[in-house]
C-alpha cells in the first residue's frame, strides 16, 4: 500500500511572531544560540548575553528552522536543547512549529530536492550572500503531511540511509588521513639522511619535461570545439587528485601545432594560476591531451623519482611547505610559477622506498574508489526514497526491508 498524505501550505505551521529578546540586556545570562555559523559548525553556541550583538528570535525545543540566506546552501535544523538555557535564534531562520508534524520528517522534507526547487523560486536579491528567500512566498509552498506515524516511519528510513552515507564519508576521510600519515611516517623524520635535490634535477632529460601550456594567441577560447583532443586545466587538479572536469577540446589539426604541450601518463600537474598550489598525477589511461597555461606539467625521470612520491611530497612534506610559504606570494600562493617549482628542494629517498610507498597508496586509492562507489549508490538510494516518500509512493515492504 502507498502512503496517503494531506497537503498543507507552510503558512499553517510557520511561526509569524516568535517573540524576541535582546541578549545584551541580560549580559550575564547564558543563552543557547541557533545561528547560521553555529549550524555550519554542527551545534548551537552556548554563550553569554554580553557576547551577542543583536536582538534574536525566541525558539522552542522541537521547532524546525529553515535558513533564508544564501538559499542554494540547504540548511534545516531542529531545535534540540543542549542546556537549560534560554533558546534563541538569529533572524535569518524561518521557524516552523506545530504538533501536526514530526520535526525530523519536516527537516528531511525541507532538505529534499523537490522542496528546494520550489524554495529557490522564492528568492530575491542581487546575488551571493545578499540573496534571501522571502518568507511570505515560502509560506505559500504546499507540502505533504501524512499521519504522524507515517511521518515518523519515513523519517526513520531516511535517517538510516543518511547515517550510512555519513559513515561512508567518514571512511573516505579516514583513508585520506591514512595516506598523509603513511607519507609523514615514512619520510618526514629522516629528511636530513635523504639525498637533497630539486624538481628540475628530477625531471626527465628530455626537452620540455617541465612546461606550462600555450599562452596568448597560441590557443584562443574560440578554438575550443565539442570533441577532439582534451585540454586539461585547473579543474582537473583542484582536488589534489586527477578528475575529469569541464569538457575542453581542440581539433587534431590544432593539436599538431601544440604537440609540445602533450600530457603523459604519470606526469605531475601543479596549478599555478587561479587556485594555486594544487597537485595531481595524470592517470595511466589518459588519452592524448594537452594542458593549459594554468598548469605546470612535470614529466619525471621515474628511475629517480616516482610521481606518487613527488605528489605527496609537494602537498605534505614540511620542507616543501616551508619553501612554498617563503617563496610564493599571497595567501593563495598567487606567486607560484614554473621557476619556483623547478627550484623546489626535494628530500629524495631511495627508489625502493618510493615504490613501497606507491604500492601502499595504490591500495588505499582502490579502497577509496570502492568507498566512493558505495557512497554514490547510497546517494542514489537516498534520493529515490526521499522522492517517493514525499510523493506518498513509498511502499510498506520497502520500508520494512530497509
């Protein structure tokens, strides 16, 4: 059987006048403050009135809060008292309060794709942090509100799948931490005993082994086409691992003119414009491709240095980090260039140790890839259950099996 639901406008459960308090008038009182920064941090601020700078809304346990600022970022929060202090919230929240909804059900609904599409239609402002959802328009959105026991069952199922997604994300994060720990454990403490060299000395003894992409009129934006030879840019390295990003291609004819900028399997890419200082290794299955001027591309002499080692060294080794801090200009490494990269000092371990490290990293990456596939499946499952649940199409057997 499917779930039947009554459709109600949010105005029926929206608080129009929550009451307010000026905490500064109660400087010694401790408040529990639900603010946007507190949401992003994961818990309300427990703070004295003297530290709170403006009048706040009074909220209650069980209220559901919906952020109206920067609306493309989804934020919905249940007021759940952590202390015996008065509960207050910033004015950037829309408050929902009623005994007709389960708070967890409503939170899931307000975070759903279907609701968010309608929510974005209520937005006004010039852009960025000035965008606001307009409560009067939000109030007109109709949402499904089934019987309370159905709401709780739907929320329970969504909680279960969401918890699995959280555990999977945590496992991916732990694998990333493990990679860093292995590198630092193997190489950081013995730097003084390792051979001292530079990136330039470790590059392959071939022409253009360290290079940036074509400049100026060598490659114009209008020369990009819908298919052909890929052109790699910042987006392919910005996450410190190689990923396919925006599709950029040139014709075979244009490639023959720019062949000197060809990217090879195992090359190390470093971003030198825009978001600088990111690093990735080109995978073995890369098709014929070139890089843009935003990347420095290094073809290594792999008889001396493996790309996996240089990648981790650049991002994590204390010597590399100190050198980059001293030589690059600006908080986002705006002065990073090919000359700086060539002169980067490298503490070089024996090749056998690099090979041992690379093998361990490959195993971790395989585990990470498996975890990411599982996470994508859970994301798909969550979206499917969410869509069906809020349309009243979630079957009893589906809920039981999950």
